[in-house]
């Protein structure tokens, strides 16, 4: 059976424009990720992981090459159309949680829906379901500074889920968390993946990457390794 790809990048290059001229960061990156995969992106600091994630998340555009996201060729597409595809497809989770300090957890999770035509009561109802899902049903009206870092990352994950994304992109989601809390967050990602959500996360920790079914390693802007975890059956992954 042919698998449906969520991410397909071909001959992707990215150079940042600097005062000293173009600075190449991604060099001929090719990667296909199918629906339902769970991929850890690894590699040393400065190897281009965040640049790559920003392109996958349509927050940045490649210098050249193609990127097909959920069947849409987004490189070269008009900005509004890209935003539409992104909002329908992707949930983001960041290292620094990026929550609004002055808003309740309920409002934080409901925030992405403010730009939709959904009424406030329904936005809050949906946010409540998601906060319950991540184990924070008793903190709906708390503010981010009243909960722990791990709980804040759970809120960020609930917010990432609010538009029913097919894909979650997480750049070092456990980078600010201790190892016990990191394991709890990884268990949550594992559960979401079992529910069918494709997950791509960046980490430089092997313990964290071992939770994923596939590990992709970057070095100096190139993919130098792409392997499946031994315990995971090979079917479903195009190599
Ligand atoms: P990683 O996430 O693997 O640490 P990054 O993608 O953040 O790597 O960075 C890759 C390289 O690109 C680094 O050398 C970094 O300094 C450089 N870089 C990142 N963002 C910019 C930018 N906006 N302008 C110029 N150079 C950048
Ligand atoms: Mg980075």
C-alpha cells in the first residue's frame, strides 16, 4: 500500500543574506515523511535544524528546492494561501512554550481560534477539552506563572492541537525541562502519535530521540543519517 506523504522536500537549499553575502545553511536536503510517522531531527548546534523546521512550518521559505506539505506545493505559493495550508495542517510547539503571561490557560489554548469565525463559548469549550486531555483540567483559569514548566509545555501542546492538525512540529520541546518532566512530555507526544498525528521534533538528546520511530541527523546543513528505531517495524516508512 502506498503511504500518503505529509512532508516532501526535494533539493532544498537555504542561504541567509548577511552583510558578508549569502550564508548557506541547508544544502540539498531531501526528505519524505509519511502520515503517522514520528521523527526526531538531531544534530549539533548550528547544523540547520531550526532553519529546516521553520521551512517545514512555512515560517520561512527555502532559497530553492520544492516543499510539498500535505499535497500543496508551498514553496512559491502566495503568502495568504500558505498561511491557510499551515493553519489547517500544522500545530507548533517551541522550546520556550511561548504562552501569553496575562491570559488564562483557557485563553492561551483558545487563542489560535480567535482568527476563525468560532464563537467565544465554543472556543473555550474546545480549549477545555484539550486542557483536560493534557491533564490540566483543574487549571483552566490559572495563568502560566502559576504552573510548572512541564505544565506550561502541556498548555502549549494543547494550543498546538486546537485546529486539529495532522502534523505537530516541535523544536526542542524539552530543552527547558528536567529529565522526568521531559519523559512526561514525550509520553504525551507518543500518545498523540498513536492517535494518528504525524510528529517531527528536534532534540539533541539521545534519550529523547529514542522515543521517535525514526531518527534523522543533520550535519552542516545536510542529512547525514536517516534510521529507524530497531524496535519499530519498517512498514510505513519510505526510505
Ligand atoms: P540549529 O537549530 O541546528 O542550531 P539553526 O538553523 O538555528 O541551527 O542555524 C544554522 C546556521 O544558520 C547557524 O550558523 C546560524 O548562526 C545561522 N542562522 C540562523 N538564523 C539566521 C539568520 N536569521 N540570519 C543569518 N544566519 C542565521
Ligand atoms: Mg535550533
